[in-house]
């Protein structure tokens, strides 16, 4: 392979990097860095400017979450469980119940939904529906009609207020 091929590749790499710097609106100092240190400058620009943008994009966040779930499937459950214990809020209990449902822990999901269905939220249609879904998944069909009736009454009451 002729020696000038490496030079041509280096020049093309510099040209593409400089074009990216200009079009992306990056700091103009990068042009000087890339031209003074051809390959090293391109690598430094990629690491400092492009790579962080790639890792902060929506697809990268989804990929990272999937990787974390694959490596540690109970990570999200543990975090929600800690939140529910610390705050004792209805939202935290509902989120934990939803995660238990997704993991197939129907008895635990039912307990969390029932714990959330207290006080002001005793007739919350979203919580009642979550509990009904959980009971259906656990094959406890005989308890579902009563919940559906409560959901209809609660939904009707909310509609009457508006």
C-alpha cells in the first residue's frame, strides 16, 4: 500500500471533523486543535464533544436502562421499594405495585395496591384498575366484579364533579 494513502485518510478525517465543528456550532478552538494535531485532535474532539451527546440522547438512555435491567433485573424494584418505605406516599406505593405486577409478583402487588387504597385515595380509579388487573393476572376472578363496580361508581362521581 502506498505511503500517501495514510496522508489522504488523515486529511479526509481532518476535513470531515472540521466540517462537523463548523456545522454543529462547536467552539472554534477545536478547528485549530484538529489542524495542529491531526489524528489526536480528531479523537479528542470526538471524546469531548460528540460522545457526551451520543450518551445523552433518548436512544442512548433507553439502551442504558435496558443494559442495567439486563445486568440487575431487580434494581428498579429495589429503588421503588426504598422510596415506598421512606415516603409512605400513595404514588410510591402505586409505582411499587406496578413494578411488582410487571415482575409477576401478584400477591405483593395486591398488598401494595390495597395499602395505597386508603383515605383520600380509597376510590381512586387508577389504583382500583391496577388492583383489578393484578387480581385477573393472579386468576382470582371472583373479586374483580366488585372492583369494576367501584371503578364505575368512582368514575361517575368524578364525571359529576366536572
